[in-house]
């Protein structure tokens, strides 16, 4: 371990604010003297002990539970002491200050009880669990994902990742590549044996099976990343097309003000919904029109922010007013908005107000057949067509897996898996050559193996670790 990880650490482990119970956590080496100083008694390992939690004069700060977990059987792999008291901020701050004070107090030999005890950095307890091999990196990230889960499906998937399901699948792939690397490199080391590697070791078959398994893991990881990150969807269109009404209909609540007056929405209005357990972040934007048509400076700023939100969106719902499809100027303005959308944007044309339209609505989707985007006819007022819109959003996101089979993953995991897939594709290309460039094949297998190792932390640079754990909450 690096020297900075030798220092004992302490923090309040529960969320800020008032609560029934709050926890102060300490991790380090040889915490038994500190536990005795705080409780006035010897603690039985892994047994909750109720009693006073004392200040330096022996007076109770509070009465609560003390638990002592000797190393290595603890969350961090070090000695861990947890003090559970009433969850008032003042009480917890007093207990934390008392831990720091007791650690600095001299023992019978005149030395500090626990030298170097300091406040923990964000994520430092879990970082130590990783460094002490209690968790791998994917499991450590799953701790934060479980805490931050915004849906039940995301929480269950994060729990599967924390239990090691994702790591086991990545580990199985790495084991396959280790076997392949061993055979290839042995052939390189002993060319005089004239071993026909590609035939006798079934290299092509092994590579094909590894690639197929990797493709399955990538697909599952993409579903997990979607559960974690969600889908960012922007509702765009001209003023008074029904954007705010659609947001309210999807949310099932009156979140945005709706009036017949064009330009009612001046700024973004956001809401996170769940569609089959997938978080969908819906953003209602100001109506889009030319700047010189805006009623005032506030609306112009709102339009600028609308375009910014569109540029950052995963998908755009471009709303059209079915009651105005005979208005050539209106249709031309819709066309101008569609033409200005970012290249490659995932677009759904939504034809609203079907309940008010005089013309047959069956022709509405055909209006957009030229650009290949989906087209949906609905009514934000009566909710007709909303279920089809929800299904379309999930299809755009690529969601198809049952949540019970998904482990939670992050975008960096997906990128590492795709890098490994690219290297395996190169390896297959070299293995398919008649002269079998074994040195290049071996290098591609090594690169694929290292890319998979980045997921679990087997091959991870220190700067990436700093980024990952700095995003945890303090006390975890």
C-alpha cells in the first residue's frame, strides 16, 4: 500500500442532516485502545455493545452502539470501529472530534493512542477496501452506484455488480485469454517443436467463442450503463406545439405551466421518469423560433438554452402541431428546426393534438418518411399514443434486456469492453492468415487482456483511481 494509506482515518458515515441514527466510522491499525478510550470497556469483535460514548472527562456524549471489526474481517480490510448514536449533526460532530482527540491523547507509555488519525477523503474507506483486495474496482464502483440508484431496477443491478457478477464474467473472459496467450507465446518460445498452433490448439475456435462471449457481456453492460445513466430526452418544437403538455402527460403531474399563449415556457423544465425501470430525464424547452420573432430578451435566452440542451441530448422529440399542418409557413418552420438538429441525433417526430386535428391522422407519420426517423401520432391532452412513445424511447436507447439479468455498469466499462473487442477482432484477423503472424496475434491478445483488466482494477493507472473514488461520498 502507498504510505498515505497507512494513516488511520475517521468520518461521519451517514448523510448530512438529522436522523434517528448516525454513524461515525474509523479505519486503521490497532484500534482496540481507541475503542476503549471512547467506550470505557473492551469490545467483543463483531458484537454490538450498547453503552455511553464518552468525552475526555468520562462524561457521556450520547448512549449508543459500538462495533469493533478486527482486520482483516472488515469492510476495509483494516481494523474498523463504528459508533452508532442519535443522528443529530451536533452529536455526530462531537463524536468525530472526540475520536480525533482520543487518538492524539498519550497512552500509558506517553505515545499517542492512535498516531496520525485524520479525516477521511471522499471514498477513502472503499478505496482501502479495493487496495486491501476486499473488493475489485468494478465492485467498488458498484457501492457508489447502489447508493446513487434512482430506480429499483438500477438498485438491483448495482447489487448484482457489488456481489461480483460483472467481475466474474470479466474474469472468465480474462482466463480464456490467458490460456490463449500461454499457447501462443509457448509456440513463439519453442518454434523448433513445429507445433501447428492454429490447428492443434483450436485457436480460431477459442477466439470465436471468446468474441461471442465478449459481445454478450458488452450488450449486458450497455443495458447496465443505461440503467445507471438513464436517457437524456429533450422535447423541442415551435411555441404552442404542446411541449409542456407532453411533459406533464409523461410525468403524470402538472410540472410546467400550460397556456394558449405562445412562448409560455422561458427556460428548461426537467423531470426524471421511469420507463420499465430505466431512468429517462425529460427536458421541456422554450419554443423554437427565429431570434427576431422572440417577444423579449428573456425568450431569446430561453431559445439559446433550448438549442444547447438539444446538442447535449441522447434523443430529441420534435413536436409538430397536427392542427397546423395545412399552414405552409408553420410546416416550413418545422423543417428548418429539423434541418438545424445535430447530425446523427436520435430523432422522433411527434405529431401532437390528434384529438383536435380535422384531417386524417394516418398520413402524419408518412410526412417524415424521408429522414428515417420514427414518427408518432398522439394527444398530450387525452394521453392517446403515450405508450407507443414510451416504447419508442426505450428502443432508441437500445433497451431490451430483462432487469433481472443485468448488472450495473459504467460508460468506462463499456469503452474498455469495446477496446477488448477491437483487439480480439485484430487477433482473429492475424489468426486467419495462413502464415499465422503469431507475434502480432500475441500482442493483440495481450492488449485485449489488459483492456479487460482495467474494469476490475487489475491494470488501472493511479490517476483513474483518484477520479473514481473522489466522486464517492465522505464516510464511504
